[in-house]
């Protein structure tokens, strides 16, 4: 999985590409935990994400829990 972070004031947009799976989910979780200080809006752009495993889903839920107090989380480009 590749990720790119773009900051705009207190908004963080994370562009994800590739596969969010057992190997890459811990990397995303660590990146989010280190990046959310002072962030009130988190946007996860999954337009270029081709696969999400159950480990990836847990990471997305964890991100929601991290954002419950300081702000909101938006998922963009999710496919069914």
C-alpha cells in the first residue's frame, strides 16, 4: 500500500493506493496515530485502493475512534 498525506490547516487528507491488508494495516494505523494531533477533519481517499482485508477494516474503525473526540472522519472513493 502507498499513502500520501496532505495537510490543509486542521484537515488531513490521506490518499491510499494498492491493498490495505494484514501487512499494510499496521503501517496506516501508526501513520494516523502519529499524524492526528491537532487534526479536526480526517479524509481517507480510497479511490485508488484495490482491496481491503478485515485487518484494514479494523484500522478504519480505529481511525474513527481516534477522531470521535476531536472531529470527524470522511471516507472518499470507497467501492463496494
